[in-house]
C-alpha cells in the first residue's frame, strides 16, 4: 500500500465526501420538518455541521478498512441516518417519498455544482491538479451517492420511495419484513456486482450526460 497515494486520495476526496453526506442528511431533516416532522430539527440534525452526521464507524473506519483490504477497489460507508417519524408527516405515505428523495436530490445538485466548479477552473486557466481532481471527485462522489441511494430497497432512500408508491399492504410488507434484512441484501448484491452493473453504472452514465446537458450553455459560452 502506497501511503503517499492514500494520503493524497484522502485529501482530494475529504471535502467532497464531507459535503456530500452532510448536505444529504440535512436535506432529509429539512424535508421532514417541512412536511410536519420536526424530530431531526429538535435533535439538531438539520444542520450543515458535519460532526452531527459523521458516524465514526460507517463514515471513517469502514471506508478506510475496505480501502486497505481491497487496495481501493471497493469502498462503502454511511453517515448517521437522520431520524424521521413518518407517522408525524401530514400525509405519511405521500410525504415519505419527498423526504426520501430530498437526500439524493441534494447530491445531484451538488454534482452539478462541482461540475460547474470544474468548468470554471478550466476556463480560468487554473491547471492545479489537486483542485481539478477534487472537483472531478466531487462530481463522482455525489453521482455515486445519488444513484446508490435511489436503489429501490430499504433502508436506502429508493426503498422508501418504492414503499410510498406501492399499495399499503405491499408497502408494509416491504418495510416490516424486508427492511430489517435490507442492509445485508444490499451488501450481498453489491459484492456480487449486481448493483454496480445493473444499477450504478447505467444511472451514473445517465446522470453524467444530464449534467453535461444542463451545463452545456455555460461550457459553450466559455469556449
């Protein structure tokens, strides 16, 4: 393991990752408060303070252990989930969808922001490798979080969206019987390569193309 490369990688991705998980979780809490549940707000989780969202094991220890164990080939981590009492939402079944979508949506918006930063740096003639790689890393990290969290299986956000769209009986089955084992099912699918091949790669390719289209007026203007 090349320690210098590890340090460089950590420094490049630290800021994008911290922003990605912090804004993602805060967005859930803000949406929940907007739709009637102030649990996260009362607990101080509707904040951009990363210390409120970082889980020592899931955000720091697990990614580092996986990086060393797989030589950087596979990384996985998580933040402290924002507490949401869906029963307190004004329209629990409908509003659950919007609360769940708030996190991935924030990641997609941040991916656009990092892409704009990258375009701005290049347009300004700033060729510092560190900053260019950080901007590229910001796009990548947020696209991964956006796509991965939309996977339609609880406890991921996509599972909550699916539960909100399904008939009540099917939604209860999904949340009561499947969600307790959802993490292990998702991890098994990730390790089997199914999530990457059939979900992450296609969705991230679509997201990348969409971002390119959205910022194309600016890139054309700066040429």
